[in-house]
């Protein structure tokens, strides 16, 4: 379990090249999945465009650096429609007010914990008068741009930071927290290899072609024709297809 501030600003290292390719600038949050979807890369020498790394392609989040296999993991977010949708929502979590379903105000989020293996948001940290308190993710209804809405179940949804950390350390991650794809599966998708393994799986969102037209609608079953069309559009589209698959 890590705090977002523990990763922001850290160097990003390519394992195979043995060099630093940039630093962690920010995160792109997927509010529906309640997870970090992309890590935005800061490199002042790159051309225009927002460059990012899909969280599923991160090898490690260490004390010194974030590691990835190679620079092939870095994509241009402009080429991924789902990334543009998430950027438009601009969900930051930090700085949002916590409002209950019945309209009660509990405070403001200053930080959040996430699972370093999956990117899943685990809890939100508040600065309370006595000591830091944590809002567990399972009481959140909506992560919004300005407001985080929670349920009214229970008299006190907040727990102390110490209690929350101890509880998470004692609990093993459930299968629901596992990523949809393993690191190797997504990496091969980026290199346009083994996309045939996705045939028969279901799309979790619309898949668009390079002209912005729908190639396959949400809920569609992936066919060999869809795979071949995706291959012809390059590695970024292959990655998008992999990210939009539900097992």
C-alpha cells in the first residue's frame, strides 16, 4: 500500500535501456474502476503531447524509482480515446470535499492510498483535528471532480490512519483487486503480438478506429476481424484493445 505523494516526482527508469526517461508528473484516475489508469511522464525534451504509461505496464514502484521494461511502454494519450475521456473528467481525488448521500460534510481529502500492484484506490486520507483519519474506498459512491460522495451507512465511516494501515497489512489482496491482464499479456499487446488471445473476450467500452468511428461497441465479443483491424492501426490501438477487455 502506498500514498500517491510517495510516487509523484520519482524518476522513471527503463530496465532494458538502463536509463531515466522522465519523472512521474501526475496520475490519470479512472473513477469507475476506482484506480490509477495511467502515470503521466514529465520529460522536457519530448515534443508536444501528453506522454503516459499504462499502470498495468509498470514493473515496480520502489523507494527510489518507478521501473518499466522499456520506452515502448510510454504512449501518447492523444492516441487513446479512453485516456482522453479520463483526462477530460480530471479526477484528482485530492482536494475534493467529502459529502454524504444525505448532504453532510465530513471534510476534505488530502491524500489517498492505493495498491501498488493494481493501482486500485484503497482509502482517502483527511487531516482531522486530533489525528489523520482515513475514508475506506468501500463507502465511496462517487469520485467526482470537486466532490467525493459517500454512503450514509454506519454512524462513523472514518477510521484512524493506524487502524486502516494495520487492517490492510493483515488482509491479502482479493482476486477482485488483481489486474485484468498480467504484465506480459499487455506488453505483448503493445508489440502487436498474441492479440489472438483476446478473441472471444468482451469489450468493456467502445473501441474506435483512427478516424474516431466506432470499430466495435461496448459489450461486443472480440472477433478475428476486430483483432486484424486493430493490428493494422498500430501498437497504441493494440494497447487500447487490451485495456478495454473484460475477462
